[in-house]
C-alpha cells in the first residue's frame, strides 16, 4: 500500500532576531503580510495540499500562535452582536480551518532538532515540513506539487529553485542527477548537499527552499546527527545521512517564493501580495504610481 502524506510540521520556535524590536514581544510568525500572519499562509498551503493535521513546533513566548488558531468566543460574540457577519465567518474560519497540534522545543537547537521534536506526533508515516518564512505564491500550492511527486516516487522530496550568481552562497545547494519520466526536467535525484558554498564551489544552481516531504526514516537519521555550528542540529545533515539509506529527490516547483524572514523580502512580499488582492490591488497600484521614487 502506498504511503500518504497527511501531516505537516511547521517549525515556529525561532527567536526572530532579524525583526527586532517588532519581535521583542510577539512571534515573528505572527507578523502580518497584508492582513494575515506569516504562519497562516503555511497552514493554508498544508490544508490545500491535502494535509488534515498540522503540527506547529513552538517555544516559550509563542502563545499568540495558539490563540490565533483557537476559538475566540468574545470576538465572535461581539461581531455577531454588531451584525458583522463577513468578519465573523473570517474569524471562525481560522479556528475551524484544520486540526492543529502543538509541541514545544525547549531549546532552539536548530531546524533538525525542531523536526525531531515532532516525532511522536507524526508517528511512523511520511510528513511535510513547511518553513513559514518561505511564502510561496503559486497557482497550484507548492506543497501540493511536491506531494504529487511523493505519491509517484514514495521517496523524500525537497523543494528547490534556480539561484544564479553569488546569491547561491546564502543557500543549501544540491548536487543532483536528472531523472526521466513524468517530471523530467523538474525532478532530480539528490547525490549530495552543500551548505552555503562559495559560487566556485557550488555543485549546481539548485538551492534548497523551505518545503520538504520526508519519509519517517529521517527521524532515525536526525537522532544520529551530530550538532554543527552554533550547537544546532541541521535538517540538511539529517537528510544527508538519509541519502545513504534511500533515494531523496529535488523538485523545481512552479511559483514565486518570497523570503518573509528577511526585512526586504518581507516588504516585497507585502507589496506583491497586496497588488494581487481584488479588494486592494487597484487602489494600491494607483497609490504606488503617485510616489516619487527618484
């Protein structure tokens, strides 16, 4: 019987220091892109991809994430009493969106450790990992594209995009070989992974993006992974060990990725997502045309 992806893990335990002072008293994941917190984009993508359970890895000070996806009785009663039915549906829809479970990462020891923290809730089945900083705007949700690949290959799949020039040194970079078949030209078998190489040392122009579909075998390799720089357990190191046991693929997804974990990327995402909104796009576009950008 083929394995099916039903669960998605969203790591949200980081300190968000790049957004200080805004993140001094609120989680970075709750910063709003237009009118939705960053993390909600990831939850909605997981739901649209067919996942029926979302596991959010949190840490101390992240209570507002749980509150956001919980029922807000007082707010709903107030909206109902004032006849604001559209807003009531919007608020109720968030809490009714999907089953969300939470697990706390007691120490922020890296992405690999965060994923390992979710082991008991995931169990012995394949699962997705979505990094909320990476907001992907796509006609077909990025994770849904990847799950289609997983359904056919029954192997772990990492999202990747082409990054040209010196910018490649900011990413994990893949050493790959092409595959044939249905996904030819977009699907590659991973041979190795290099973390933030210099341009001259990069094995390809394919960079790792924050979407993964992983087999449960990765939990065993992560538990064997040694801490790296900064005393953190890196997910890429765990996947490199997984390569010794089974195939792992890289998929060049269709869509535009926004780096909402970076201030400039966050601003770009806000503008581009706002311009695509039916209720905001045209007046916002007209406003932008009035700006003196000289």
